[in-house]
């Protein structure tokens, strides 16, 4: 299917056991207004608690939402993680942090403004990192969820989009085989580049000939 019909994120939703802290973080510190709430009493199957579902505006008609269930106590688990998932002490922190929410801003000035707001709050910035094409600040909200605010340092090029397509096609091929590895991924990617370069070249020759014919008229 080639038609891209989706127009962004309607909302991403998380549970919270600290709605007051959540409002203080997103509305009062970051400045994301509350734009919608749903109060549900006696909803759903038996033993389902009453709850409130509330939404913050994070720009571009996208929203970040939370569920607070009245009377529900936080679940036991390991010493790491957040309100949704508790992990044992031996689970690598890089795995836990791989699940996070990233929100983008338009400029370095805007990124630094959010850094100022966070550093002046109970949730100061924990990391500021420049990746390949973006610069990001990170912290954890009152629920333990990692939050990233990021800005683009330069546009992503069409060549990088093409590279991503080939890389992911190679990844899908490699993980379908035993013992996937980075070495196997890079080998498969090289094979796809050679194969597709031949296809692109064969498609380009008729196009070049048609262009020459048109210019000669």
C-alpha cells in the first residue's frame, strides 16, 4: 500500500499514580495546556475502577494523555522502570530507557528555553546530547517516564531516507534468519545496494534516452 493517509499522532497515553505531579510537570513546568478530560464512573467490566483520562496539548494537534484510576495502588515489581513497567535490577538501563517520548521544537533557542524551565523545576535535565542530526535534552517525569525534547540540527536528506529504506529492508531479511548480527546486517545491506544500483541504472537508461530525444525535437 503506497498511500500515506495518517496525519500524525492523535494522542499517546500512559497510566499515572501521581496526577498532581503529572499536571505540575506538563502543564505548570513545560507549559502544555490541558485540553480535554474524560471522567468515567462505573465504566467497563466488573471491578473496573472509576478513572479520569486527561490530555495535554503538545502542539501540531498532537496530545499526550494519562489515565488515573481511583483507588488503584501502584503494582509491585523490580527497583527500575516507571509507573507502567517495573524491571529487575539486572535489566540494563539502556534497555529501559529505549522506551521514551520525544517531542520536537523548532530551534536551539526553544530547546534551551525548555532546558531552563526544567532546570528551574523539580525535574532538571539529566542529559543533553547531540546525535547525528538532532540535539536533545532528557529528563524523567513524575511517573518515571523518560521524556526527550529535541531539535533538528539540519534537514534529513533524501539520500538518508533512501539509506534508511535499504537498511530496514536488510534488517527484516537478517532477523528472519538464525543468529542475526550487525555484521550480517551490513553484509545484507551491501548486497541490496549492489542489486538496487543495477535496477536503478537499468531504469535510468530509458529515461536518459527519452530526455535526449525530447531535447532534440
